[in-house]
C-alpha cells in the first residue's frame, strides 16, 4: 500500500513539474504582445479607420468616474490601470485617445461631470492569437478576457477604500483634481 501511495505521489509531482514547465513556456509567447499585431482580413469594407472607431466609439456604457479608476489600487498598491487591464486579458490599444486604456475602453466625456470610465463591445469582441510567435488580431472575434475577475477585483478594491481610512485618504487624494482658481470681479 505504501509503495502504491509513494508511486502515486511521484506521478503527481512529476505531472506538476511538467505542467509548471508548460505554464512557463506558454507565458513566453505573451511577450510578443508588445509587437504590433497583424490584423485578420475582415474584407474590403473593414478599414483601419473603422477599426479605430470600433475600438473606442462611445456606446454609452458608463462604469464609474474616470478619476476613480485612475485612483483605484490593487491590494499590492499597484494602480488598477498600471497594466492597461492586461491581467484580465484585455488587449493594448496604442491608438486610444486616453493613453493606457485597452481596446474597448475609453474615458468618455460626460459633460459637466467630467470623464467617465466606459466600455464598448470591442473589449469583449476583439481577440488576439499567435501564429508562429506573431500576434494576429481578429476584430469581432470572441475575446479571451476575465470580466468577472475585473469586477470582483474592483469590488475588493472599493471595499478596502471604504473599510481602511488610509486607503480612503489615498484614494480621495488621487481622485481630487485641483480646481481652477476663479477671481471675483468687484463692481
């Protein structure tokens, strides 16, 4: 019995080592994400201008004030947007009107309320795959993202802001924009 248990444990350890090696090797192609992707042919009607519009067209989905997402921190104190939401699978968008936001996210103008962190269909419907180490972008394809974890992490981050005075102070400071001074004219 002990020998069978020992063999089983050896097999488990060997498998774990194999899976760990595969995971490490699988992470290297992700480094190619820094390379500019080639775009899958979507037909004659799909132009670069339409792609850019698809990636950042305001569709009215408001998530929160943009200053809030900029001021929000992960438990390790890194900013929520430090990796442009790449940890959730969202794709870089070098053409974003707001630098650092991924494909399908924007800082939408909300009039007197300022900018609002917003999301478009492109966030969940733009996929990137690799062929021979080269990134290929597929506009309209199903993305490989973890929207649930994004929302869960936002919830935890705001929970910390509400429960921890120091976190609240840091968040409030990060979100406070200096107000322009106005001078009052005396009549």
